[in-house]
């Protein structure tokens, strides 16, 4: 079976299907919602309740960990339909955000430990509903967007989400300015719930696509192991697993480092963290149409090499070589956002390319579950390592090897392994890394300046 016929523009080129703009609007309001309950604001609230590094790792890892429920859910997507399946799960999770908004107000009769336990329970339910329903999202978008425009879609989607996330962090920083109180977090969680409810209105308007017909062989089980052994798919899985190990916990523990070691306030941390979303938005300029033209493999090679340099910068700061000045931290956050967006777009696009149409729901379920379960376990493991190191601070090679230095250095080593795996990915039409760098760093800037050059 092949993909549905792509809409074509009058000139014969493929174009986005009518109504796809609702997907970008949904992405914007969804980002306004989930960045509060799944990112730094939630980490800071848990920290205010006395959460340890292990608990922070659990909070950071819960969302990807519960994606494991995509495996049993994938068999029901075709029967329910893409849009109905996603809409049901997203509606349930919005309900749990409204309940989270009440937790900070319970301080009058609940101990901080009880509030933290209640919060963890609600986060579990929130992420469970998301984990089940998200198995229909990638198959839906893959079937909806023409193959030659998927990179363009992913770049725009990332830009929209990063702009909305930047606004969310600015608003969060304003709400948490000065000495923080529980009611301020209640306002933030309430804002998240309202934005989530608004996003549902646009989700309903995204064009639906009939799922492909699967063979009716009731006596045969889904060949999960054979799917995972499909060579191009297997190589991609190895790469995303290694990346998940490396990246799991970077956001949570960089926030913890800025709070405990650098002594920044909650509002300042959120302002600094917002630079990551400016970096993510910059991927629109950095890549533009290059992702579809050059492929995912060279972008991944560049991104992983740059990630090693960024993590080395964090390790140097944690090791006390340089003070954590605002300008340095802003630069690191900017490049973290840019590189994270490049990796996410490139791996998703490559998954869309190597996954066969037949069995698409199950292939994407394997892809999401394997990568996200690793992404969920990694911050818990990193958190245990950080707590195990404790207050030890030996000095070696001019660095103070405290718990955060060890974390950032360890993550850099794993990214190096990821870079080696990325070079073995199968993408026959991908350009070389040198060709991509020449286009982005030399030819594109030349064309920009030539357009501005006065013509006689």
C-alpha cells in the first residue's frame, strides 16, 4: 500500500493539505500548556516541595516512560480513527492539569511531602493518557503530509512550538518573579489548563485521514521483533536510544545546577531557560528547506558534534573554571535549544522515511516506546548518580569533579557514542556533512548579502 495521493499546487508541486494550519495552531497552544507542567516550572515547584534529584529525575522521565503504553494502544488506532484517538487522550490530560492547579492551594492542610505525592500521582495520570493517545499522532501526520514536505512541516512545527514555549517561559518568569509563593504556581498550572483546553478546539479541525487497511489475520500476532530487526529501522533505533540516554535529564539537572550551585532565583532561571526556545525557533532560519534537500543524516552528525561542545561548556561551569555568568549560560541555553530541535526534527523525519506504510502504527509505536522509555529511565539513573556522588568534590585536570560536573561530562561521552552510531544510519539520498555545512555556512550567507548588495 502507498501513501495517499498528495495535494498538488497549480504549478504541479506538492502542497500542504487544506486545514493543516490548524495543526500549527494546535501545536502553539499545546506548547503554551505542556511547557508549564512538563518543564522547568514543574521542576521548580517540585524543588520547592523538597524533591530530591532522584524525584526530579522521576518527574522528568515520567512522560517519556509512560509512552510504553503505545504498544498495546497501537492495535486500536485503526478501529477508532486518528483524530478521535488523539482527541480523547488530550481531553483527559487537560482535566488532570486543572486538578494540578489545585495542589499548590492545598498547603493549608497538606504537608509538602503529601503535596509532592499527590502531584506525582496526577502527573502519572496526565502522562498515562498522553502516552496512550500519542501513538496515533505520528501515523496521522505521516499520512497527512506529503513525503517531500515532511521536513518543511517539521521545521515549521518546531518553530511554532518554540515561539509559544518562549512566551510561556517569559510569562512563567513574570509570575514567579521575586520570592515565590504556592498561589503563583497555582496560577501557572491554571494557565496551562486553559491553554490546553483551547488547543483542543484546533485539534478537532485538523483534517482526518483514514488509516490504511491492515490484513485481517486474527490468528497471527504482531511481529514486533521482526519489525525491530528491519535494518534501516534498527540502526535508527540504536541512535535514538543512545541520544535518549545522553539527553535524558539535561534540562532538569541544568535547572537544578543553576538553582543550587549557581544560586539563581526561579524567575531568573526561567528567563535564562527561555533562550533555548529562541534557539529552537532559529532552526527555521538554520535549516529552512535544507532538511528535505540534504536529508537527516548530515544534520544529525553536525548536531551531535556540537552537543559535545555544549556539554563540555556546562562541565567547565560546573567544575568552577569559570563562574556561571548570565551571558555564558544564555549562550549555552540558546545552542541547547537549537541543537535539540535539529535532532528531534531529523530523527522524526528519518523515521517517517524508513517506516513502511504497512504496519505503520506498530512501527511508530516501537519507535516511540523504545526512545521514550529510554528517555524516561535515563533521568532517573542520572538522578541516582547525582545523589550518590553527593557532596564529594575531588579536583582533577583543573576541574572540581562535583555531582554536576560528572553528570555533564558523562552525558558528553554518551553523545560521542551517539555520533558514531549516527554515521552508520541508512539514508541513501542524504548529502554529506561537508555539503550541508558549505550550504549553510558559505553559500546561504552569500546569497543573503547579494540580495542586499546595491545594483547599478
